[in-house]
C-alpha cells in the first residue's frame, strides 16, 4: 500500500533507469571501438591523462545534486567497466581462473594423477634430506605403504643464517636415487632460479616455498620449466595474492601447478600456524588447479595431523603433504612436528580406514 | 667412535645429573611442605619478595661460568616447577579441562543431546527475529526438515548504534511461541545481564556472542543460570582466552556449556572471517565440552556453507549453526549471508546425504 | 599525436558523458523527492525488494555490450549514491564525526582541559588498587610531580576467572579518598552497567576497557552518565569500530568522550601489543574527540615507554596513560610492565625536558 | 611476622639452592670442556641422541615429587643453558646484535652519513622510473630542496604478472644519469641475484623489498656486494625475522645495512598498512644498524605522511623514505599514495620547520 506520490516518482525513476542503460550501452560500444583501434596501433587501453580530462569536464558541468566526488566516483566505475570490456576483447583472462578454463586441471606426476575426480594423493617424507640412510629408511617405508610421492628438502629456507640449510645438490642426488630405487616421485623445494638445471635433472616436482611465494624472479624461472610445481601459500598472503603467484607460473607457460595451503599466521599460540580450510575451498572455486594441504606446517602439532587431514579432505583437498622422519628427536630441523614410522602407521590407519574418508578412494596410493 | 676425552667428561656429567635430580627432588619436597603450611594459614603460595631475595642470594654466590642472568632464569624455572606442585596440592584444576573431567560433557537441550557420541545437531534460523510471520515460516520449515533447534536474535549487537538492534523482549516472545508450536528448542543471544529473567522465561539456550566473550559481568550472570549456554569465540581471541571464558561460566556453576567457533579475523578479503578448524579440534582435545561451528559467520559467503560444514564435521564438531531466512534480500541484517528455503534444502541434501558425513549419524535431526 | 579515429570516437564519448551526467542528476533529484516522502511517512529509505525489481527490469532490457553482471554492478553504485543523498537529507550525521562538529572537543576533568590546543595530560597510577598504603604512596608522588589525573582499577577484567579481580567498591573508596587528599582527578574502569551509581559517586572519569569496547549495554549506560569517559580501543578493533563505539556514548548524550589507543594485537612476540600511531592520527582526523595513548599496555615493555610516549605525542596525542606502582615486583597484576617511582622520575625527565616535546607545553601537569 | 615452620623450611630451601648452584656450575664447567673438544674435532655441540639418553636416565631415576615431564623440562633448560655457554665459546654472536657491537653503525652513502648522531636523511623519488622526463623533473626538484638521496624502481614487484613491472636495466641507466646530473645518490630495488652486476654499475644503494625479505638467495648475493643496502621489513615479519634477514647480509660480509620499517599488515581498512613505531625503537635497541621508515607505504594515505614522519622521527628513526611524482594521477603504479611537487613542498614545510623535529638537525639535507 504505497504512497501515491512515491509510485509516481518511482515510475519516473524507471524511465530514467532505462535511458541511462541505453546511454551506458552506447558509450560502451564507442569505448570498444576505441579499444580496437588502440590494440591495432599498439597503445595501452588505460590513459590516465585522458581520464583526468574527462573527469574535469564532468565536474565542471556538474550542477548537483551529486557532489563532484560522487560524480567522479560514479564515472570512474563507468570507465572501469568499459575498460574491462576492452580487456576482454584482448582476451587477457587470467589463466588460473575458472573463467578461462572451467574443467579441473589434472597434474600428472609420473603416473600419478592429482586433482579433479582422482583420489587424494599423499606426499610424505622428511623435512630435510640429512643422509643416504635416513632417506632410504623413509623411502622404503613409503613405498611399502603404497605412497607414491616422496618429499624432502635439499635446500632449506631458514630464518637464522647459521642454521642447517640442507645438503644442497648432494641432497637432490640422494633423494633421486632413493626415489628411483622405490618407484617414487621426488618433490623438493627450489629456492634459487640459478639451481633450476639441477632440479630439472633430479626432481619430479618443484616446490616453491611460502617465503618465496612472491619471489617473482623464481616464479618466472619455475614457470619456464615444464616440471609440475607445488606452490605454497605465503604465511600472510591473501587468496588473491596466492592465485596471482600461480598466474606468474602459468603466464610463463607452466600449467602443471598445484596450490598448497600450509597454514596462515594468526594470533594463536597453541599452534604454529592455522590451517585455512576456506582457502582450500575458495582456491578450488576460483581456479581450476589442484589444491593440497600441508598438515605438518599448518598445525605444527602431531595431535592435529589426523583432524586437519580429515578436515582438509572434507573441504575438497586433492592431496595432503606430511613430514615423516625415522627419528624426529634427532632431526636437524622441525623436530617437534615430524612423526616417526610408528606414528605414521597410526596416521594412515586413522585416515585411510575411516569410513568418512574412504568413500571416494579406490586405490591405496593416496589414502 | 667417540673421542675418549668426551666419554670421560660425559660420565662425569651423568653423575652430576643424578646429583642434581636428588637435590631438586628434595627441594620440591620442602617446597610442598611450605605450601601445606601456607594453605593452612591462608597465605598465597606466590611471594615475589621472597623469590627476589633467593635470587639475590644466588647471584651473590654465583662464581660462573653461568652468567647471573642464566642463573636467575634456571632458578625461576625451578621455583615455578615447585609452585606448580603446590598448586596441584590445592587441586586448583580448571573445570573446563580434560584433566578435571576426562569424559565428554553431553549438554541436553529439551530432549536433544549435544556432544560426545551423539549425532551432530543443526541449529538454524534467521539472524534476527523480525516479525511473527517470518519466524513462523522458518520454524515450520525447520520442524518439517527434522531440525530441532531454532536460533533467532531478539537483541542484536550492532557496530553502528543507529542500525536495527532487534525487537527486544517482544522478539523473545515471538520466538518462544513459534518454537512451542513446532516443538523446537529456542536459542537466542543475551547481551545484558539485566535481561536474564526474560531469557530464563522464554529461551532454552542462552547464546553469548563473540563481542561479549570477555564481558565478564555477563559471563558470571549467565554462569549463575542453569540454562545451557552457547559461548561464541571472540573474533581475535586465542583458544586459551576462549576456554577461560567458558571457565567463568563453569566457575559460577553452569556446566551446560557449548563452545562455538565462528571464524576469526584474518587478512583475507574474500571472506568475512576465517573458520578455524584447528580451534574446534583443540577445544575438543583440551576441554570436555561440546564444540559447534557457525558456518554462516565464519565464511560470510553462501558458496562456502557446504564445504565449511563438511570440514567442521570432519574435524569433530558436535553441531553446526546456520542462518536461514524466508527472503534474505529484505532481511534487516546480514542479508548477504543468510540463505533462503530453497538453498537450505540444497544445503541439507549436500551435507545430509554425503556418504562421508552420514557414517556416524542415525537420526534425521542433526544431519 | 593521436590517431584521428580515436579523436572522433573520443568526441562522441565526451558527449555521452555529459548526457549521462544530466540523466544521473535528474535521477538523483527524483530519488531525493522520494526520500523526502519516505521520511515524512516514516519509511526506511532502503527497500531491497524495489531495488531487486529495478535491477530485473534493467537486465531484461540489457542488450549488451555490458554483461548483466556489469549492468547490475553499475546501477547498484547509482542506487547507493542516490541513497547517500537521501541519508544526508535526514542529517544522520555521526555525532563523533568532524562533519557534524569541525572544532576539537575539549573534555574538562575537574579543572584539567584535555584536547585541542591544551598541553597533553598525563594519567598515571597503578594497574590495580591494592591497598590504602599503595594508593597513598602513588598519589602523593604524582601530586608532587605535578600530575593531575590518577588512574587505578578497582574492578579488573581478567582472562582467568581465578585471578585477582580487584577490591571492588572498597577500591573505589580508597582511590577517591587519596585523590581528594592530593587534589587529583580519579580515573577508573567500569565493567558493569549495574555499578554505575558507585562510579558516579566516587570516580571523575569512567574508563571503558578494551575488552568491553563492543559491550553495547555498558556503552549505553555510560553514555547516559554525564561523567567524562575514556574509551579504550579493542585489541583487534578497526578504527571505524572504535569510533562507532564512541558514537554509542554520544548517541546517549555523553559528549565528554576521550578515545584511548592502547595497542593492537599483532604477530610480534617482542611486545605485548603494538602501538598504532596511525590510529591516533586518524581518530583525530575523523573525529573531533581528544585521543590519548596508553603506553604501558601498548608495548608491555618498560624500555619502550619513553620512545612510545614521544612517538604518540609527535603524532598528536592529547595525553598519555602510564602505570606506576611503588613496587612492581609484588604487584598483583601486570608486574612486568609497571614502573617504580625512580623509573617514573627518569621517564618524566626523558619526556618532559626533551626539547622536541616541550615546545607546545606551558604547564607542568601534562609534561 | 612469618610462621616459624615456614622460616625453618625456608632456611632449608636456602641451603638447597646454594647446593644446586654449586652442582650446576660444576656441570657447566664440564660441559664447556666437552664443547672445547667438540670444536677441536669438528663435532656439532648439539647431540640429540645423547640428550635423549640423559633424559631417559633421569626419568628412570626419578622418584618424585616432580613428574617425569617436569624433570625433563627442567633438565632441558639446564642442557640448553650449558649449550649456550658452549656456543658463546665459539663466539657465534650475531653480527647485527648490540652484544657484538655496542656503537651505532653509520652507513655512508656518497658523502651522506646515515645513523647514530647524524641528522635524519630523506630518501625521496617516484615509485617507479617511467621516463627520462619524469626522473629529471623529480631529481631536479629534490636537488633544489637539498634532498641527497633519490629513490626510483626499475624492477617493480607486482602481485599481478600483467601489471607494469618497470623499465628494467634501462630504468637503472635513466636513474643513474639523473642522479649524476644533480649530485644525488641512487637507491633502487633489486629483485634478482642475477641482476647484481647491473646494480653494482648503476646504483648507490641496493634496496631489498618487503616481499623478498626472506629470499635468502637474494640476501646472500646482496650480502656479497659492498654497496649499502636498505632492507625492508616483510609485511607480516616479526622483528626477530627482520633482524635475522639483516644477519644474512652481514654474515656474507656486508656491514652497510639500513633497516627500513614500512608498515605491517593489520585488520585496519582505513590504511594500506600500519606503521609499527615500536619496531623502529626495538630495532634500534637490539641492533646497532640505522633504521628508517617508509611513510608512503606504511600508511598508503597522503594525509598521514606528516604525522607518520613526525612519529617515526620522535621514536628515533634515522631517515624517512617517501614517494614523490610529477603527476601521481597518471603514475603507472601506486598512484593513490604518491604526492606531487606542491604537496612535497608542503610536506617539507610541515616537517622541516616544526620545532619538535629540527632540534637535532643542522643541515638541510635530511630535514
């Protein structure tokens, strides 16, 4: 039961809306035409000087009731919308986006498919490669348990410059040999673009660590490789920043990208970091890439490994990364959070045979 | 193949270790005796002046090689360990802790048990109670779908003092009547200790909101009630602070406490808050209380409701809270995140019939 | 040297821009007219159902090149801009805002003016009121040093329910008597609306603590008092939330509001909290209220008291709050961060006689 | 007036304390002797297997009243204290620490000294080097105003791979020429270790950006250069992590390190980042290095440039970095926060002639 005065005024608004739409559409068509010429002659679509002049003309002409600020704000929206049209013409769609590829990407490592409808994979191994014996022990256990991907760091990012920072290239060789002996795929972190040749030789999956998520030089170098990549999310990175880092990889031609959520920095002191399951879900909604979760670093606590694994899988993670060490007490790094072989078997039992998790899994590798 | 000199020195260390242990144990026994006398005569165990004097005596006597700072630090550890023994004598155990009660608490609301081995419950309803019609529509839908707990706010905490802040006591009456008509239990947020009588009359479960998690006056008042309580975690509260807030409730005698994780503030801009599943797991490890997750506020996005629900249940949540409104577009608050009836049915289908979730559920209420 | 085709198209755009501006202005005028009728008949300006219908009509009419999503987005901006105009008509200006009062508010406590061009004040005293002797010692020292405002808590918010939580009303009496003896103004934290009568009797300035910044019941009660208020910023509150909390106070009629920045929660482990000097600057830019900084809680370290004081004053703080205790080692709370009398004198010397700070100060109270 | 029983027991405690001290000191001496042998034969001091065995022996021998957990915890403290002694023998002191160098480091760029008692310096210039004309305009203005250090990015870290990422080496050449013409020192960000030769040729101060603060490869490369370095703090880095990044530079031999606070990520939406003045103070307390503040990025708002500058200088900053652009509206990056020439003059006037700031400044360069 509307006031009659309101009804009349609203009818007037309806007409004005349609008039505005007509003008906006016409304006957009002209802008598209300009965009085509610009592309042809190699000019950038964005011309801030021209934009400033248009805004000046509009505020000169403005007689209210909108303030100049509001007029400028509305027209900036209109300019931006037009420019987006021009950019779509150029097909500058983000390669990582579901808009440019709706189907899930499946990254295949050796003969192990990751992503889409495939069973979640398990990537396990020690934090750091410390010796031939240590790697052999872990690799043979993993192979026996049906795990297909071995992780182990040869170059370790360390906050303190005097901490153990890995065996370097020798570590890569040790890892490669053990993986070959046991039919495993080798995942290892690359920290330096100049090491790319060694990684190409020894490693199956290049890992980019959280601290290097916005090391754009490294991203471009890894993007030029054709090896699959695991890209960890930065400790305080937004999802958008993480996805843009993946875009760096894809922009260089590498489309074998796996995103890895590894916990974000929060105020919590009971955990080292906080697993962000929404980020797993949103990365899968916004991109077509496989997304895995590192349950060792995201909690930093052994008693959270099973619940965080279940939680990550429930939200759609395509895989889990976990640290296993023959004797965590003597590990050269991360010795509070790696688990030993007995604990690893309990972990597998708790996650593998849980009715809630096995439903969509048909093969032992993975879970 | 150890250097002989090292072996000899290590044997000496072994003897010293045992000597130290003997002295430490003797010291602890004397400290316990002091603690008993202090308890008897009503003195506090902690006496900073005495502690300062002991430290002064030790640093006076110190001839190295430890620096005075290290000596003080080591003895402070020893003092603290002794005091913990004294405190254990006093049995000042936190009531919320697994150490004081190992078995899971089951909170029973009407005839609905929450916690332990019981099927997860669903608490659903509109953000705010707006009208008799709105509440009737939601309540009848929920009852039809087998949901047993209805939520709806009559007093709404709002950042802006001029926003709609709820119908007040009239809202409580509307909620009560609808719940009675449909056999539902009524959950509603209390913001003010002075409203406790009205809540006792109309409401089945008192909810303490995130902004009031450290409103100790309110906590004490609610703790004196015998109604079950849902205690939301503060937006930036650590798990310890959250559990201590529950301790306020239990210290006043209310042991019907349900913890509710509702997302923490992070830097993410794609979501309103970030669901912290580790907090659900840790709250269940550290306390014996039921823990539920509010999936509406923790994501603030409709497309995350299903994945966050699955994730929270996988990590062990005893229930889920979700906002449903007949027409979210015209809701007086939270209109971006409430779902309508059709979406609610899709939500139920996606969570109820998922093989991963139904395993331990036998009744329709809940999932 | 622009392509001629571009010049022609740009001329066309210029005309369209002006046509759009004309229509937008006309639409805004009609919307204002609707707003006036709505205000007259008591209707809310925001009508989401009407908005939805307009958007439906527009997307029905849309023939490109904009997608429906872009059309909806642009028109939502237009609707919003119009609604802002309507709201301005209603003069719903926030009372805290510089837009409703451009001149600085000066809050006068006893005969001590705070804010605007007045010298920064110092508010000092112990964390908690523990005994008559303790308060007397501090109050006489402060009076001797020319400090005019005494702070001391009688009701202490404590995370742990079993910690010392203050002497209550007896503490208020002790504080009042000491302040009367020494001509000091008494600042103390109120945690419960039901204590307002006692605070009205004994206290000169009501303090609302960080944990209660969004305790809206308490804010409304304190807002109905005519005593000056110190409103602390919540540990993770945005500046907007903080200012809105002050708006609660002013909306109830209390315009004697002092904002107090006390450090925000960050990831830093060297400090307890992190002083946010931008918040001091922005609070002074956005509101007309005095803003002070609590240098004890924002750093939680004695060695930061002087630098944080200098920093806060440089950014424009109208006062400083600091904790002083006769013997911090035996204090019942906060014993790591309170300073003793000797340190307080060093603090005064370092801040008072520093040439950078004394420039605009003419009286001893303050600095 | 102590209970006599307590007095007696306390006397017993006093004796035990001294016995414990004697044993602890003896144990430390033996541990030092072991450490010397280990250093001699090249063994690591830390031997987790040995430590485990000692703990096992102790818990085997433990008869209470301490639990095994407490015994282990106390002895771990003792082990750690002993190991620290051994490490001190090795003189592994952090080079950045005040403990290894108590006097302030002065970094000299050209003839401009930075740090210690010298007047704060101003480092100004555009976000990105865009053209010869732009750089010439800024450089000539700066030189006229007495500024001595010019900043300008030739390699720009960008979240989005398709954004303008700088002119590269051509940009370095443009910057060098302009600086030579106007007697300015050139500061520019290096993102890639492989560009080090070009930076050595063209640039006076290497800047390591916030995103690269833990790019350890880059840090080591820059550490091997002898050019002064500005090391920005990471967006969510703790102070300890920031200082450890500086330690990487010094460990490689570069002692010309300037720390730069540039704002941390917080929940605040009014600002881009939040200037952390405590970090400036703490970095100066903990290290001997000069510390500057980037007031452009830490606020992201022009209206905060003056207050943040005053605040940073008051807390002891040795310099300020600020972005200036001939026409910010058309800048290719950061166009919301750079200031134009007129605003820069207002900025200089507001900071230079402020009595609070000029006290310790004697020359025009700087302030």
